[in-house]
């Protein structure tokens, strides 16, 4: 997880620097689609190779794609040159971010408190009659829908507005959570997992794509670092809250709570001014 934390913000900033502003949705949509596709294909390849290579061989083989990616990054990816800037601390850089961007980061963090682990959705599907053996298929369905939806949603955001599509994602998650709270059977659970995949594609893609619209190029790394820090710091509490509500009040309460909080986050996002405003000194 340390490696993920180290790579995520610089990677997102590099993508933002590499494409025109009008294509950010498509760029992040393509990235999230390929990333999710890799998450689906990778375990399938490992499963196919396991009878031939066993554990050690599979782990050694997994080094190959990573090594190729590093070589491509070093020799083929060219970063746009930037002027030298005075060395500052992260908190000082964060204070320099536009006010609208800092508000968006707070909204994203608040929303993430409603976005608990997918494991709760699988557990809820189990209470609705989905057999334990079918749970991996539901998770596969979620990832396939995510991979197929990310690029079209990103492209749509470039045309009609990133905030609008992200608000659609937040709202769809709220309705999906209420659907899981009220669902009565396994067929409804399958349909809700499709909606869950569409939401995740919208949220994961557009939260990234909206950052460059709200912040200056010079502090993009700081902006993405702040966004992912807010998401990271709220990830554990979100699942803790969901688990506590589940254990105390039953399986419907976590979804009702998350549905209400995500719709409230969508409302706050609708009020967010898109035009970057200067930070107070």
C-alpha cells in the first residue's frame, strides 16, 4: 500500500500535464479502464499459470509487467519541463491551493465516508440469496462494468461538464445504496452491482479529472496528494462506521446512512464554484 500511495498522486499529475484540458475526462477514463482491466486479467493469468509455475514462479512472473512499465516510464515518457520553484513544505503548498479546490477536496473526503468497502456489498448480496460461490462472479461483474464505463463517462464529461457527471456518480451511488437497503432478492442484487460499477467508474474518473480544472499547474502534485490523502484518511472510518451500523442495527442501516451522506455530498458538489478562486494569504 506504500507503493500505491507513492505512485498515485505523481501519476495523476503526470496525466494532467500530458493532455489538453478538454480531454482530461477521456484521459482519466482510459487510465481507469485499463487499470481495472488489468486488475481483472492479472488474477486470471496468475490462476492459469499456477499449475505450471507454482507460487514462486507466479510471483517471479509478476515482476515482468512491472519491470516493463518502469522501463517505459524511464525511457519513453517525457515530462514537460517546469521552471524551478522555491522549496516549500506540503502544508504551505496546500494553503496556496485555490479555495474552490480545497472545498472540493473536503467534499470528496466527506463523500468517501459513505463509500465503504465493496465487501459490504458482497455481504449484503449474501443476505439477499446470492450464494457464497457466486460472490467472485459479482465482483467480476462490478469490475467489467467499471472498465467498460470509465472511458465513455470521461468522454461525456469532456462534453457536458465534469462536475455534472461526477454529481451523477455521487447521486447514483446514493440511489444504489438505498437500493441495497430495500432490495428483496438476488436478482435485484445483480442489477445493483451493475449500478455500483457505473458509479465507481464515474467517481474514480471524474474526481481526478476535476482537480486540474480547479487548481494551477504548478501545484498539481500537491493538489492530487491532498485529494488522495483525504480519500485515504476517510477509507478506514467509512468501513468502521458501516461495520458498526451493520452489527448494531442490521444490514440495511449502513446502506441507508451511506445513501443519505452521498446524496448530501452531491448537493454540496452542485454548490461548488468551478471557477478557481485565489487562496487567502
